[in-house]
């Protein structure tokens, strides 16, 4: 009678045995011996009826499987519901070449303006009145660039030609070129003047200054170092760097040229005027 019952439920026994095997595999547990092997063998069966799978052999195959497949996979610990994970702080990305990125230093506006302005020591080679103007001089000025620049100055009748061509001058060298009369002017000679323009004097670099060197600020208030001698880009008129710089350019009590209260210098010393004190420079 027992054999008939076992034969009748052989298919179900096999399916149950396979189900147990799959569950143990998914849970990562060690596979146990089939509960049906001994039962069927005691009643004269070597295999489960209606099946090609031998229960004993199946169990033995399970034992021989690699240990890595039988070990339980570590389960990830569930995160408490609603708990937010801290965001990882982004690290500065390295620049090309493997160097770490550095944060750009933002200058105070007054110093950022001056850093964009390229003031240079110049030497006027020729100076002549423009034939069609009562106020305009036409000058060629050496700025150490190889070729002299053509620059116009409205100083005719204010400063004699002999004074223009003696000594050194200061040139605002990166202004956008503009047309004066019938020629293109490529810079501006800096002077100090009274409010009514009745007295105008050239800003003079001291003797020994080098033609073409850039005008520095005494004490290097911009990042604690001298400004680069490399040419600055031509100023964008829309950003008003030129106009904003003039607000801070003036002479002090000692007739020294200054910017925002800091004297202007070359490698040879401080820039000066002859007599004008506390007057604007333009």
C-alpha cells in the first residue's frame, strides 16, 4: 500500500524536493539531504517514479557544488525609512597636467580696475602741431615695442614742444585706438591739471626709468607682488575701466602721482609733477 502511495505522489515529491533546493540556494544556506531519499529507498525505489532525476544523486551533486555558490550572500542592511544620507563634498577637479585646481582670487574693485590698466614709461621722439588743429599735437612715442606709436594729445598751447620731447612721459597704453583729426591715436599721455585746465603738467617718471616698463603701485597692494610686464589686453569701453581708473588718479601733497592714495612708481622711483598738488590726473 505504501508503495502505491509513494508512486502516486512521486511527481509532487520531486517538485517539492526541487523547491527546497531552490529556497536554500536563494537564502544562501547549506543544502540538506533530500527528505525523500531514505523514504523511497526503504520501500524498494532507487528513483522517484515519473522522474529521470535520482534523489540521492541530486543530493550528492549539491554537496559537490563550489562552496562560493553555497555561501550566503551578505544582505545589505536596510536604511531607516526617511533617513537622509549625507552628501559628499565635491573636491576641486584637477587641471590639465595633473595640477589641482586653485580658486580664483577676487580683487577689490579699485585694485581690479588698476590691474587691467596698462601704464607705461614712454619717450616722445617727435612732436608737431597738427596743421588743422589749434590744440592737437601729433607725436611718435617709443614704448620699447620696436616700432614707435602714433599718439595725439590736446596739449598744443599748454605745454611747449621742447618740454614734450625732453625727459620721459607716462602713456596709458591699452586704450582702444581712436581717430583724432586725420590719424589713429594709439594711447594717451598722462598729465595733471587744475580744475579749469589753466595749468597742465606732464606726469614724469624719474631719471633712470626704463622705456617701456610698466608703472607699478608702491608696496604692491595687488596680491602682494608687482604687476606683470606682459601687455594687458585692450580695454573694453563698455566696462569703463578707463573712466573708473581716472576717479582714483591724482597728485598728493608732495606732487607725487598716486592711485587710490598709493604712489605710482617705476624701477627708479616715484612719478611726479613739477608743481601741481592734489590735482586730478588724466
